[in-house]
């Protein structure tokens, strides 16, 4: 599958994917959501538009990432954009040196790779505080302020060059879309299972009432339901199940749901370029200044309400080795 997705994401133009690879990408969707969807007649044709759109979306999403920033771990005291995502240069070197994904990659790559490119992902934390500000010659206290910090740094999909890393990230984003489609499908299945349990319970009550009173509006032995109430409950449940796809159309409904979800990938996973002005104390300011220079970064959001700040980074393996010795 890595070869497959490298081939798909190796295309320079959106939508210019070989048909055979599109079909394999469709199979990945089916395998990642519900293999029983293969029982639906024409499932490949039905899923194809959504799959192509999902691939187009992740190609564009990863393509929007700016070129990799050099880490330059061995350079002391350099004021680079990358170092502004860390508390200090020492903190940045420690994050790279102790990153498990980078360590695993280096162990597998051996001496084959002199350059490493990866996605640096981190959590953004904004907090409201009350601080002091200087207005002319007067110090004003208890001024509402917002601090910005970055934490939980980790490296994702390290490789020997930027093109390879971008393709790995496209694969990861594509699989993330599949995972979100699975979440939606699982929610519908859970709802259906709950309705079927309620239906089975009401059917049992109905049969008990029918046996006990020949159906002449006898009360439930528990004293809570009558035959008429049970019948109304069953009718309501049947209506809800029909909306989720009757027993004979269940898989068609599931397939349509997966196609609908993947057909709108921009609602599942999206990015935005953010620009802020932050001083050396981590306090956001309204405008740029010598004390609060501009900081731009890419932020990724998903339909689960999660977000992370991301940037491509590059460093030399030899430089990292020097850091480890230091």
C-alpha cells in the first residue's frame, strides 16, 4: 500500500491518477470502514468520485505546507523561526534528540540518509492572564493578556528528502479521512444496534401481552405498557430503522454514508495559515514590533475538534550525531 500511495501522491496534477491505482485506493477505503460493502453492486463506481475528491484534498492540503525549515541544532544562539516554537534552543535540541520516530528512522536508515526531513507537530496553548503594561511612563497592572506557547513536540514521517515526506503525509492524511468516515459509520451502526435491541425487547413484551390477553389491550405485567403502546413503540422504531436503511438496504445505506463523508473531505480535515505577533515572554500583541515580531504557522484542524500546529523541518544526520555527543 505504501507503493500504491506513493504512486498516487507522486502525481503533480490533481485528478491525474491511474485508474488502477484509484481502484486500489477504493479498496483501502472499504477495508478501512466495512469490508461487507463489497457486497453492494457497483460499490467501486459509487465510491470513485468521493475517493478521487479525498485524494485531491490531501494533495492540496500537504502541498500548502511551506518548504522545510532547517533545524540547525548545532548552531548556538541563532534566532530562527523554528526556534520560536520552543522554550529555548536547548529545549529544541532535546525534543529532536529524544523523539522516538526520529530514533526509529535513524536505526532503520543506517548510513543511507545524510539528510532528514519530517513534519514537526505540536500542540498550541493559549491562556488568558492579567499582566502589567507600560503606557508612557506609567505601569498599568491587571491588564488582560493572552500568552501563546507550544508543547508536545513530535516528529512525523521522517524520510531522506522533502518529496518523500510530503507523500508520506498525504498517505497519513488520506488514512485519517478513512478513520473519520469509520467513526461516522460506527455511530450509525451503534444507533442501529441500539434500535434493534429496543425492537427485540418490545417484540418480546408484545408477544407476552398477546399470549396473556389475546391482544385485547391488556396491560404489561410490569404495569408500564399496554399492547397499543407497544405497537406504537415498534412502529416508531421501524420508522427509525428504515431511515438508517432497512434490513435489505442496510449495506447500501452504509456505502452511501461513507461516500457522503469522503465526498466532503474539506469538512473533515483542513488547514489554515495563522499569523500572530508574540513577544519574548510569549504574550500576543496586536501588531508587530521589534519586541513582538511576526510569527506565521500552519494549523491543521479535524472534524473531531482537534488541532495541531505543523511545519516541515530538515536537519543533517551528522549534525544530530554531534548533538548526541554533546
